[in-house]
């Protein structure tokens, strides 16, 4: 079975979501199904159909989270600092400079469920993260992204334990 890398924060977030799905959402959906059933004929009952669909999505998400947690490889990024130059790996906070426009951007590479592109927190599976993996400060790399190819200089690599 493949392992699912995640930070301790990512594990906490998934466990909290799983708890909420099981203790809040699941009972709410069961109540909605019971209410819709009480309205009679189920063959033309849109409320029932909607509640059953929501139940299916909730149960699928529960199963997905349980699978990820059972195969989780929790990576404590604070323990990844070593001696010498740091390589970009899962959990790294990487500052890059776009060679074309000089704009600097800092990315944090995390697990899929932790990603938030609006905060430059990216999944290790994204093209940018895959392009950065294994590289070090002062490396110049070309990364193919949906908009085309971008060339970055790696300015800084750090392993910071975020708990936000």
C-alpha cells in the first residue's frame, strides 16, 4: 500500500474533519433522510434524493480520510534540517525567484489535503513542487506549468514547523 505523506498539522486537520463528519454531518444527514421519508412517495421525492446523494458523498469522504490516515506517513519537518545545504523535500518552505520578472514567491510543500494555493501552500504532487524536489539553493530550474514554462532560481530552503 502506498504511503500518504502529511505533516502533523495535516493529520490533525484530517482527524478533526473525520470527527465532524461522523458526529455532526452523518447524524444530520440521517435525520434529513428520515424527514424526507416521512413525506411519502420516495420515487418523486427530491429532498430524499438530495439527502441520499449527500449521504453518499459524506460516506465516500469518510472512507477516503480513513484510508489516508491508515496509510499516513507523518513527516515532522522540524526534524528534516540537517548539516550542509538543504535539498527541497516534502515539508520544505522554498523561496524562489522568477528569472523573467524577478518576482519572489515562497511555497510550502505539503500533503494533498493541506494544500491552499491562495496561501502558496502547495501539494507535493503539483508541477511546481515536483520540479523543486531534490533541488538546492542557487539551482535554476525550468518548470512546466499550465501557463507554460517558468524558470526559477531557488533563493532559500527551510524546514519550518507550521501550526496554523
